[in-house]
C-alpha cells in the first residue's frame, strides 16, 4: 500500500527531476528571484503557463488555489481557463421562470451544499455572498413507491414520531452514526494534516473508507444492523434524489453523503456566483465558448510542454489541469493517457422545472382523496417496482417556494422525459412555465476500489478522478486543491501553503497559524 502522505510525495517528485534532466525545476530564493533565471536565462516571454480545461467547480477552484501561491510566494505563472459553454459554472447554473429576471432564480443543476463543505462555506463568506438556508423549509415530505405513500413527515428524517413508529429507534440511530462517522473523517480533509494523494484509492484507505466504497449502501448498512425497510425506504429516498441511484447500486460512501443534509444551503443569486468569484479572484484569463479539441505532448530540449488546441489556435503549456469528465469533453489525447482513464458511465438525468398555481401536487395521483393536501416534497423508493409493482414516473418532485403570489416553482427529477399531459394531470391543469434539461449529472457509482489517476502524466492532472468516489461541488474543490498542491510541488517547487511542501507539516499544529479560531481553520485558506 502506498500511503500517500506528504512524506511519500516528496521523494517521488525529486526522483522525477533526476530521471528527466530536460525538466527545469524552479525554486524561489528569498528575494523572489528564481534560481532558474540565474542558471539558465529564460527567453523573454518565459512566464510558465498552466491551462485549465473546464470552468465548473473543479476548474475555477483550481485557478483560485494556484492564485493563492501567486499571492503568498510570488509564484510566477499565467493561468488560462478554457470553457466550451458561454457561462461559468458547468453543472451549476440558474434559470429564471418565464426568463423573467425579476422573479427568483432556480438552480437547474447543483443546488445544495452543507455546512461540512468548508470550502464553499468559506468562499461564500469571503466573497460576501448570501446563503439561503433550506433547513428552514419545514415542508411535509412523503416517500412514494409508485403505488402508495408509505410514510410522510415534517422536519428531520430521523427524529419524528412517525419515522420512529414505522422503523423503530435503532435503524435511524445507526444510520445517523454511519453518517456522522463519515463526516468526522471528511473534516480531516480541511486540517493542517490533511492527507495528500496521487491516487484516490490511497486516499480511501487513508481515510478508512475502502470498505465503504467497495460495498453497496444496502449491503453495508445491513451489516451495520440497519433494517432493510429503513434502507429501502428512507436511505433509498435520499440516494435517489441526490444521485438518481438505488441503494443496491450506489456505494456506501455516496449513500452516507446522500444522508448528510445538516445545514443545507445554496447561494442567493446562484451557486455559480462562487465559481465566478473563484475566477475573478484568481487573475486567470478566461476563454468562454472555447472548447479544447486536442492536447499533445511536446518535448523541447529544455522542458516537456503540452500543446492545447482550440479555436484560439495551439498554445503550449507547462502544465494542464483537466477539470471535466474526460469522456464528455471530446478532447483527443495520446493513447497512453486515455487508456489510463476507465470508461465512466454517467446518470442521464431529466430535470423538469415548472411553475404552477396548484398549491400541492394532485392528491388523487397518489391515491389520496381529492380534498387532501398532498405533501409538497415527494421522494421515492424503487423497491415496489423491482418486485413487479408499478413503475415510478419520477425520482423526486419538490416544491421550491413561491415565484410570486399564488404561483410556486417545482422541480422534478426523472430518468425519462416528463410529458406535458403528465404535468397537466399532476398539477390539475395549472401549469405555467416549463423548462426541461437533460444532464449527465453524476457518475454511476457502483462499489469499486479502482479510480482514474489524479496525475495522468508529468504536468498533466485530472480533477474529476474524484467523482466516482464522491461527486459534489465541494469535493471537486477539494480534488483541485490536492492536485494543485501536487502540480506546484512537481513543477514549480512550490505549494499552496508552504513555499515547498514540507515533510514536517504533518506535525504542524493549527495554533501556529494566524487563524485565531482553530475550529474555523480551513486548509488552503488559512494555511
Ligand atoms: C441536476 C443536478 C443536481 C445536482 N445536485 C447537486 C447538489 O445539490 N450538490 C452538489 O454539491 N452537487 C450536485 N450535483 C453535482 C455537481 O453539479 C457536480 O459534482 C459538480 O458541479 C461538478 O463540477 P466539475 O467542475 O467537476 O464539472 P462541471 O461542472 O461539469 O464542469 C466541467 C466544465 O468543463 C467544460 N468542458 C467540457 N469539455 C470541455 C472542452 N473540451 N473544452 C473546454 N471546456 C470543456 C464543461 O462545459 C463544463 O463547464 C448535481 C448535478 C446535477 C446535474
Ligand atoms: C429564455 O432565454 C434564453 C437565453 O436568453 C433563450 O435561449 C430562450 O429561448 C428564452 N426562452 C424563452 C421562452 O423566451
Ligand atoms: C466583503 O465585505 C467586507 C465588509 O464589508 C469587505 O471588507 C470586503 O472587502 C468584502 N469582500 C469582497 C470580496 O467584496
Ligand atoms: C473491501 O475493503 C475492505 C477494507 O479494506 C476489505 O477488507 C475487503 O476485502 C474489501 N472487499 C472487497 C470485495 O474488495
Ligand atoms: C467577474 O468578472 C467578470 C469580468 O470582469 C464580470 O463580468 C463579472 O461581473 C464578475 N463577477 C462578479 C460576481 O463579480
Ligand atoms: C428501478 O427499478 C426498475 C424496475 O426494476 C429498473 O428498471 C430501474 O433501473 C431501477 N432504477 C434505478 C435507478 O436503479
């Protein structure tokens, strides 16, 4: 097992420098003058360049982390961000009902992050963005199996009388403990002694999560003594709304993430504002509407470079950060690189956003009497369909507040397109605006112990190697932080926090830093 602590990372980085004499290691002296400049004067426009491909959570945060090293140590590097869309944010994007920007925006992609997501939380504070708190919405939630509503409740999933009545005390309690254990371990990623990894599998074993990622959620929780009924109904409702996958398919780490909803928040105006701010603070050059079509290695006598081809032409870079799911990018890479990245199916998710003047879904659809007020958050379990019962028409259906007096926004997730007639029935003929969007939303997440490489080659890094492990906005910012550290160490003799990654930083205490409150310490921000 290659435990990827900082200690292990250093010798291998140095080994590279010895093996490849053409690579010029760059060190900074205390005056900020590079030794390279003294030993080997660079040509006039020799500022090294880094290309980032993708301006979603992963790519924009990568630019931000690099800029922290520029700010702290005067790292001399130019960053170019390539994005094929005409907007920043990737799978984070907002739309307005009726295209009317005076109405409240709706998230079409990623909508929620939680308090344990310290990078996004911290970023929203630093950038003066306002968080909307979803915990406040005490909506009645129901679990639907395609034939009947199995249970409905308001408030937290595990402490209402109805939940205890149906599932008993132990299953909710054991599930809370499974989620909390995961979160405690997750939080070590923000400490000074955070693991650093060049393999996601190594990170899994360092965090003690190999057994979580290599089991399905249902198998793992059964072993923990959680009842099958609770898993198939409550936990599956969560895995289906969060990842469009059932508990017998999704691994138990993502199962735990699906249940971790404490402090659920989103950014007023749109989560993409965080990513726009990452870029604005990074000083990177941003090229929208600029898909990269090909990346090829180019060895010169002095260094190994990467030629990045796009409508801008071909530009050479010292390093490349790929921050998009590789198979969806259409980028041509040398075979030695592509064959390292395993095929990665994504969940094809249909998102239907709409407005309605119907204050609740149609109760009759759910077998309730016409005069009943149907719950406004309907989650689903696929168990009945799997045992030959009625098939589900959707994964989740949720009301998202008023867009104006007497008109509500609704979001439906499904694995197929939702027809107009179906909407008419569900909302009793009172449908206003409708918008449909298909996403390759998140990876299919079966149990695994194999992950794509973090580093595909010298100077070439892959942010979305993290997605089959955990796929969220926050974890993409963690993945980018880790690989920016790796890149700076490998290519520039620098890092985000210490000028060089120091072998002793594991012993360093947060108290040594300027941060007054150790609890709020976030690695990379406070160093
Ligand atoms: C409907 C939905 C709901 C979700 N809900 C949540 C949620 O509540 N909370 C949460 O945390 N996560 C959620 N997610 C997942 C979350 O959106 C992703 O995990 C995260 O946004 C991925 O960020 P990324 O930067 O890695 O990838 P992306 O956001 O996909 O960014 C990649 C970017 O690369 C660009 N690109 C691709 N190819 C090229 C090319 N050849 N050249 C240039 N640019 C290229 C793409 O246009 C894209 O902008 C949700 C996703 C969806 C779709
Ligand atoms: C809404 O605005 C978008 C972007 O400006 C545009 O592509 C779309 O056609 C508009 N839709 C309607 C219904 O006006
Ligand atoms: C955020 O607000 C504070 C206090 O008003 C201000 O000092 C700071 O510069 C602002 N930061 C940004 C990024 O606008
Ligand atoms: C899963 O991981 C655990 C912990 O590392 C290990 O003991 C077990 O053998 C693994 N199981 C499989 C099926 O790979
Ligand atoms: C970020 O910078 C761009 C370009 O300068 C600007 O258009 C945009 O408004 C800025 N975004 C924010 C949120 O400040
Ligand atoms: C739900 O069950 C149906 C019927 O067995 C199956 O076809 C479908 O793939 C399942 N959905 C998911 C997300 O696994």
